[in-house]
């Protein structure tokens, strides 16, 4: 088949592809990342590129203006390459390298968040919890074996088993033929001093590795949170339980769609599953490599990986077709995935090292939420507690030590900085705090890392919405008022918008704006989350006020304003000290499970006992959702503290 | 479902398969045999094929070079068929088919021997024994799964586990990722009617295979006795417990040495281990192929293999270095080998099928003897019993339901027809009975299958020795008398010899002779076996007369003359009804363990409780052995019935 050489600018990255390949796939093959939220369907119009030279054939699209067409723009997903070509990726279409670099900064925050959420020693969470035993997914054990004699003539393997069992209580011990083949030589060449790696494979223990001499001092594992948008990995010393490094990267699957539904659909296309699988694996391998490089650890010394993530991500990680997740009755292929060798999934650690996944509950409540329950410990509390994980899907868990119930709602990616005009994730330059003075509509804001602004992250949007309402820029339905005396409200490309930060103060010189469309998106998102919490509580015959503690998880960096979250109606109006922001609990839970098989056993117990409620079939759902599409809610009586804090009762529809 | 027609070259074999089938399975379905040693895991890279035409989709692999990829090579196990296709199997990837012509005749006899030794139903042995449950190493189970609903929304895998557990009590159930990947599609395309193959992996059960529809009616296994000289395999219907075919072949390793010591030494040479391993595997594959061809069974329908054999053979079967077996203190790498996929050892059955080995006791008392104890049932008897297995090594087991002890002596291969001038195995044309009239030294003999003679097998040699002595052709030291009036005694190439059958009556026209050297060999062999039995009994503070029953096992065909065996001093002089000839108990035991996990559990118990006595360090051994190098023994008083049956006390040294 004919090959075409494609050069991507400005990175100057080159790749040879088959004639007829589309630009999106050519870019991925070249390691160049292009925005795309529809999964290459030609619908979102985010993957605009400019053809500099070559025979590139594009399908007609309504997503490009005449001006753009004249400038040589085309959609990467709808254009195929038929000769050597030069393609430019404009700034707006790039998952910028600069942004990947800024992840270094985010790492610090994640680390901070994690230690708040439950660092294994001394963390806030753990103090409240029963301490799990130190029993990692894979443990090294040094053994001095008594050499055989005519009297003690046990075979090599049974001798090894006997010695392991003298030190550990392991009822079912197994090993593969690969180790049996090596054992005779290793024993005799190492003077009967060997290190075994004991790996947990559910109810059985495997002798995973056999090494001459004492290598027990070096045993490392990786905990990973595979998010739809971001993958975060932590390198852990399995002996000291310390986190040595934490790194994050975009989930490169983002080129094939922003949410799990788009990814599932893409997985059903030809080679789609393989492609999505490899994009996760490549990202994970890069994170692992970066961490081992940083810490001077060999990949061979990493003996196990524990993964958390939503159900779609866990399926794609293991190259299991996620098609059936989105088809009624929405069942996963497996909530409890088998323990495998990491190499089977393509993860480059010790070739015999293990990979395990925290179990999930249902198609839309996955391992990330089970990890969150594990990390927050609501499954062990007497008092009624709730965990709200705010992401592209908003998952809510309600319960106590006796029972757990959960649901999921499509919140959309607005709070993750996607699908909103100036949205960015919680990263350096992201606006995270906002205040607007009611008289002159002046804006005070702060960014993560205190650098120039590049956009608004989730917590910044929550603040913005609350402040815009308080200042009277929007009404309770979210409508921007055209009549206020400020140039900040203006007509933009997509209708009215509020200029939060002017271009002269931003990194790229572009104004940071909140548009009318953004506000509607944000209201829908906050409404979906509130509704999920309310319907779940209703379903159990309880009231929101019965909840003694609400844990908030999500990728907000290390800041989330509870007061303002209540003011916009994202969270119910309860005493403020009932709320606690605990950050990325998915990663925290994965660390727990990596370091302690007791924690993993607990995670399994949680996954088994948690009852899933399908919101879409709950009769009260649509009513509740419609009511939540105001700020804070159609029924203002549900938010008494918000009502009393406002001088005048704001306008809006009366209580139904 | 779409069907694709696949043509395999150069055999031009055609098969129709479902779209999406991988090439490896398509080939097996077509009866074309492709090398693959990893069980279709994409790991070994042995199943390289060339796609000549058609839509074949391959997963990325590191097992192919760029050159190979350019030439259209792909791995059969990692490539799926999506249209009619033409596939070429290069020579290097092909499993050669060879006819074992001489074996055809032996089958009938081995079958006969086995049914005497312990056919699963109605056999002599089983009548005396507790009947083991019907629980094969791998069992198929047909399931009609309730499809998931919004209320019963268990994941596919947990649904499968639930249904299996409704029908079977299995505490620890596991499955590999390969099956998890298929499960969603298979369930939905088969209308939730599937067959699972449940395999025993020691204390756990694996879902080995998942097939659409009801295939439970066809589930076959193979039991194998891997002898140093001969490999015998039986094809068993795991549902009906019937033996469908039994075939035997020489162990091709014989070209690398006759006994296990030579093989061990060869294994220590460069590529020696690999070579010996492959010779066993190739032989086994041919036997399996011949049996499946004969019975119209596809290799894919064979789901498990149970092996017995001496410790060296089991090590070589699994490519485990046997070097340490022959070095003091003589310990095996493993008495209990892990259950593996048969494909891991290179056995061509279903690519996911299992291979298990009966456990052994020590370097020189292996799985064959444990299988023999299992088949004879001496571990359950009140009365003191003995099992003597006459082979290249002579192993002796002594005990009852409370204790078992065993030893091994190097008997040499004479009774297996090796290392003696006219020796053949028990096969068609082998002389098995001999009588010699004292006056004229005329010989009456019968051959197996009543055909022309081709040589002498073990039972023929026992008869010959006894008759030569009775006729006065040899004296009690085994010396041929030159002075007898018969042309049958003559000077041969290696000294004096006795012509048993003249060339005109033999198949190849060559005289069948017993040489002086043969006689010395045979006396050494019989002496070694008698000595092992005597020293073992001494060691336990007992007398040979305390033994209530002696079971004789070995490759003698279906005939062994007990009277004559006592007359030459191979067996102790006890009442004749205390002896029972039970044939190939190694194969019988392997069949038991294949068909019943209870039997396998019993085999493990036997292996654990049997105490091994190292003869070479027993002080009385050399004295006893020296005394046994006469016919029947230096101490004729040990053989009172032999003494009294002879008219005159034969010449020979007096009692020491």
C-alpha cells in the first residue's frame, strides 16, 4: 500500500501513513494531539487544521466558515491524506505541549489533595478509619532456605513453599511453570538465598517472581486513576508506603471524544477498541517512565499496578469491548476484573508484574467511586454520609456502615473545563476564585500558580456563577442582563457574554469570557448533580437534612468554595461544616488497595453491597431536574440560608 | 452470523468459519496444524502465517520483524478473519504428520492390558476400590443464562459465575482476561446459551473456555504414560468415561540414551533439554493426532491431558532441567508440578486446554509409581501389599492403608526388550511364551498376535531363562553349557548363544537368539528387582512372607508367567495366588486422575505419605544384590518350591 509522509507543524513531527488515512489518526500516530470531542464524527468542529501542502481530500462540513475554508482550514477527522503533506495544527485545536508541562505544577496539588484525603500514614481520613494491614498487591520476601540433604529431601518447589509458609499464613500458594523452570538453578547459584515476590490473585497467592539474593528492599508499585479527561499515576514504595512521585497527563483518548458515551461509540468502530486501548496504555507507560526516571527506579523493580477509573475506562484499559455498557439494561462485562500480568495489557513494568483493578458497581458507577468510598470511609460510619464525585459524570453515594446506595447523572464536562468557552482544567493559570462587586461589576480573581490567566476551571465557574447572580449580572434563571451599566456585558460570537478577564491580562491575549451558552451549560451541570443527590435521598425515604456529612471529590485542584457551591444550588443548603472537600479519592483509594489487601477486600465488599439506582427510570427525576434549572432552585425554600443572605428575595418563578 | 471460507495452503484445505474467528482456530478446525506453544496468547511467535488474500486484521505484535510484516506475515493467534481468505502456512510453522505404522498392532493389546488392569467401569481393580466421583480435570457445562434486566443487572462475568455456582459447588472460581474479552459478544450472539469448560487448577477452578451454544456433549481428554522407552496415550470421552482409542509409540528420546541417567546427562548439554523436551512433545502430538483422526474428533474438542511418568520424563515433558535429579541429595525441582495450558508445553489440543501431571515422590520414584499405587489401591488395603513395577528402573512400593514406603533400583531395560540381542517390546510377533524340552532341547514358543516371530519381549525372556535352566542348557550362575548335544548352542558374534528360533521361522529371516551376554543382563535385571523388594522389607523389619499380595506392573503385554518369574528368582517364592499381574498401571492411574478429581486428590495424598528409601545407602544392599545374581538365588533355601520341583538339586555354589 502507498505510504504518505505527513509533517505536522509547528512541532515538525513526521509520520508515514497509508494513503487514505485521515489527519486525526495520522496526528495520533505522530504523537501530536488534536482536540476533538465527538470522536471523529465531524460534529464538534474542534479538530480544525490547516493544510499547508499536499493532496488532502475533505468531506463537506457546516462546521467551517467561508473565511476558514479560504484559509485552508479543514476538519482533521473528515479529511484524508493522498500524498505527502504538511499540516498545521492551530493553537485552538491543540492539546498543547505547554499544558502537558504544566501538569508538573498540578502534581503538587494532587499530592496535597491526596494527603488531605487520606495519606496512608497520618492523613486526616485514616485517623478516622480502622488502619488496614500493610499487605501490598505484591510483596517481596527474602528467604534463606535450608539446603536439601538425604534426610530432608523435599523437592525444590515444596521446599520453597514450606519456607514461605513458615513466614506467612498462605493457604493457597501457586506458581507458574516459568518460575519452576528457573528454580533449580537459582537456588544453587544463590547459595539457597532467594527473594520471592508474592502476588495476590484474589483468593490465591502466586509466587510471581524468584530472584537470587536479597532484593526485598526494592519493591515498587503504581496506583493509577484513569479519568475520562486525565490520567493520574503515583509511584509508591511498597516497603515504606511512601508516595515517591505523582504525575498526571491528559487521557489521549480525548481526541476521540470528550465523554464516555462518545468513546464507547468509537470503540464499536473498526479498530476503535484497539486504538482507545492503546491510547490509555501509551499514556500510562509514559507516566510510569517519567516517574521511574525521576526516582532512579528500574521498570523491573515495579512489580504491580492498581487501577481505578470509571467502568468505561477500566474496560478500555483491558481491551474489553465497552459496547454493552451503553445498551439497556446497561451491564458491564465484568465488575470484578481478573488479576492479570500488567504485560498482558501492554503496561511496561516487570514482565511478570501484576495488574489489578478496583471493582465497580455498574456501567455508570465504576472503580473510581468504589475507591472514593474506600478512601472516604463512609461505609464504616454510623452517621448517614454522602459522597459526591463531580466529573463528566456526577456520581453520588449515600449510606452508612449498614447500607450503601448510589447513582450517576450526566453532568457534562463543564466543571472539568470542557464544553465551555473559556474552560480549562485545574492547572497553572486557571482562574479558581472570582469575586464581582455589585456596583461597578469589577472582577477580582486569582489563578492557580498565581500566573497570568489562561481560562476558568471548575471552581472558578462555581464562583463566577455565584458572583454574577449576587452582582445582579444574571437573574435566577441564568439570563444575562443586557441593561447593566458595564462594557463587560457584550454581544459575542454566540450571543451575550460577560468578560471576566480582558485579553491584556491573559496568557494568550484572548478575553476570558462567560457566555450565555456557558451559563446554561453550568446550570444544567449543577442541576444534574443536585438532582442526583436529591432523588437518591428521596428514594431511600430520607431528607437531605438527614445527611450528617457530605464528602466532595473531583478534579478541582485544592480549592472548592462550599458557600458558593450552595449559593448556586450545586450542593444542598446544609450547615457548612457538614461538607468536606477531599479531592481525587479515586487515586487515594487505588493507593489504599495497592498497599493493603485488606483495603482491596474492603473495596470488594463495598462494590458488592452498594445498590445502584438508575436515575432515568425514577419517576421523580424529571420534575426534580426541571426544578433545579434555576439558581439556586425553583423552590427557593430549599435554600433558606441563601434566601436570608440576600437582601431582597430575588425574582424568579414562585414555588410550584 | 457471516461465514468466511478460508483456504489453507499448501494443503489446499478449506473451512468455513464465523467472521472474526482467529486463524489459529480456523486452522485447527480445518485440520491444519500450526505450531503454537503459548496457547494463542500471542507470546511465543511460533504461529507465523502469510495472508495471501482476504480481510485479515492483526493486533500489533513485537514477534514479527519489519521484513516479515512487509511480506504479509502475521501471527495466526492474533489475527482475525473478516472475509473469504487464503492463508499460507510456511514450513517453519507446520506440525508434521507422521504415521506410526508399527504401533497400530499394539493398540489392541494395550487396550486389553488396560481393561485387565483397571478399566474405569467393571474392571478388576475398580471392583475392589471405593469408586471415585466422576469429576474430570476439565468438564463442560451447558448454561441457559437469564438475560440481564434493569433489576437483575449483574455484570456478564458475575452472571456467569452465579449460574455456574447454582449448578456446581465451587468456592474459588477464576477466569483469564482472554475469556472476559469474549464474553459480552458470545452471550448476546448465542442468546445467552453457552457452554463453559471448568478446569481444575489444584484448589481453584478456572473457566477455561467459553463457547456459544451447547457443546457439552463433546469433551475429550487424553491420559498419557510417558515411559523412558515407550509413550502410551489413551483418548477418553470425558462424558461417558469410555476409552475411545489407545496408541503407543517409542519414546524418540531413546536415540539420546536408553535410561534416565543418560537422558539427564544429555539434557545438560547445549540445546539438550530443548531437544529432549521436543522429542517427547512431538511423540505425544502424533499419538493424539492419530487417535483423533481414528475417532473423528477435532483437536479443539480435546480439553485436557493427564500425564504420568517417571520423574525425569515429567521434568523433560515440562522442559524443566532434570540435572539436579542425579546429583546428591537427588531432589526433584518439583514433585507437584503446576497445572498449565497444554499449549505451554507444546501439546496440540484446544489452545486453552489444561495439562496436569500426577505428582511424584522423589527423583527415582515418580508419577508412574504414584499412579500405580492409585490404580492398584494398596494404599487403602488392610493387608500388607507390594507393588513391583518392572521397567528400566524397577520400583517397589510396600505398605497398607496406614503407611507406604518405596524404593527404586536400576534394573536396566532388558525386560523391556532393550539392550538384549533379540529384544523387542511386547508387540505383534514378540515371543512371549517359551518351553524347552530337556532331552532334545527343542523349543515350543508362541508370539503375540500369533504371527511370525520378530524377537523376544520381557515375558519371553523370563520364560527362556527358566526353561534354559530347567533343560540344563545353563547352570544356576547363568553359564551356557558348550557340551550339550544340540546345534542350538553355538559360537556367535559375542560368544556363546542359544538359538531360540531359526531364521526361516522369523519375520526378517534372522535367527532369534539368547546370548551369554543377554543372560548376564537378564540375571542382573531380575536380581536388582528382587533385591529392591527384599531390602525394602528388611528395612521395615518384616519378612517377604508377611506380604499378602504382590501386584506386578510393567510393559509385558497381557501375559506374565508368575511361576517362571519365581523360578528365575525375579519374584520371591510365595503362594502363587498372592501375585497379580496388572499391566500398565501408570496409564491406568493417569486415566483415573483424568476422570476424577477425587482420584487426583488421592494421588496427592499417596505422593505425600509415601516414604522414599535410598537403596544405595542401605548397608545390606550390596550383599543382597550379590546373592541375587544366581538363579533363583545363591541361597536356594529362600526358594523352597523351586528346590522341591527340581528332581535333582542343581549344581552351583553352596549357601554362604
